[in-house]
C-alpha cells in the first residue's frame, strides 16, 4: 500500500508522533552541543524536558536510511533515484556522495571541487534565476533532476555564482526527538593503567577518572511533520509528488525499523506506533508496502531525472 496524495486533499501537513523507550534498562544518552552539553529546558508547568535528537541531526539520520552501506549503493527500492557521487580524482574511489553529505548538493566536495563539470551544468540550468524573484518551481525541478533529497530535507546553495547565493528551500520533512519529565542519571568510571597507575609524567598514562551524565525520562517521543503545502507548491508532476511523498515515508518507517541506535548509550525501540496519521486519519502504511511500490515510482519519474541518474564529481584529495 503506497501513500497517495489524494488521501490528503486539503490537508496542509501530515503529523506523526511515535513513542519510544530504551531498548534495555531505563537510561539513555542525549545528543550534546559544543559549549552547551545536553539541551535541557523547563516548561512553564515545571516539567523538565530534554532534546534527545535535533532536527538537523534527524535529517542526516533519515538520509542514512536511503543508503546501503554494505552494497555501497542506494537502498534497493530507491535504485535509479538520482544523486551526486564524489570520486577521488586519482583512484576513482567514491569518497562521499550527496546522500551522505550533511549539506547534500551544497557539499563543498561537490561545489568546491576543481572538477567544475557538474558545477557548470548546474550553473547553466540555474542561470535564468540570476535576476529577479527566484522561481522556486524551476529550482524544484532542477533539484528533482539531480538530488531529490534536497527537496525533502532542504538546501541552501550559498554560492554567489548560483543566483547570488539566494537559492534555498526549507525542509519538507522535519523531525526531532524529545523526552519529558527527565532526571539526570549521573555516573562515571576510570580508565585503569595496570602498568603505571601514577602516570604522573606522561599524558594519557595512569588512572584517568571521568564523569558521565545520562538521562531517564517518563516519556520519549519522535515527531515527524511532512509539509504538504510546500510539496504541492513545488509544482511538480503528480508522479513526482507521489514519489517524494512515499520517499519521505520510506525514510520515516526505515528509521523507526532500523535506525534507532542513535549512540552507543542511546539505543531505543518503538513503544507505541500510532494506527493512523494526523490529521487525516489515513492508516500508517507498513515499510514493506512502501518498499514494494517505490521501484515503480522511481521508474515513472525517470524522465525527470538526470541521465545517467548518478552525476559524478572528481575531487582531488591532495588539495
């Protein structure tokens, strides 16, 4: 059962909330931020809250669902979907790609490479956007051609050579994980040195004690929001809209099924899966049904994709 745009006629956003819990025990480790640590905050009613995973981190995790690391290729249901591969100029080995890069098509390995073939093609197609108001529909069609993930997770082409650095789209799919009624589970340990316990004269030697803060919570939940108004605003053909909608559900359901080990000490599982989506009441599809429908959708959109679908950029790792 694939997801159909017609099921959400007149609906501005699809919302999904899934309750999670630690896979084992009660403790979990939150994401940390430089000079801040864990992002804790207090609601007006006094509840202690914790941001377990930020929206920017979740975008990266949802993109990882699309990549089969063992095969070094797209996940099988998505093969034929376009992306940009970055190869070492000397060896031809792939070093990264627009699926794995946090900034997608705006990655410096793609746009700052000395190999300007792809950049010139992109600049030529975007050239009509140099002056005047940015035509977001045209931008969407070009991103669909080379990197559909940029339509899902947003992009900011910050190069002044590309329409003066004005080309940007917000996320169509947003997500984050929060925990409520949290308490700190303080612990620690020590790195033992059985050879030289004192280690007074050599850095890194000797016993090294450390502290560690984990958390326990009454409730943990992951939230997803699909902006259907933005998706419709791209003005893409119906089959492309349908493909992008099902791509987003593939990411969500793949993450819930296989991507919940966020860190060594933050391994979660689904506690409660909603039976229907909000606000339409459409049943939550299964991952298997989405996977079955995607290959045909990819094929139906092939005329809008780059040919070949994988664009290659050569990058000189020596510079």
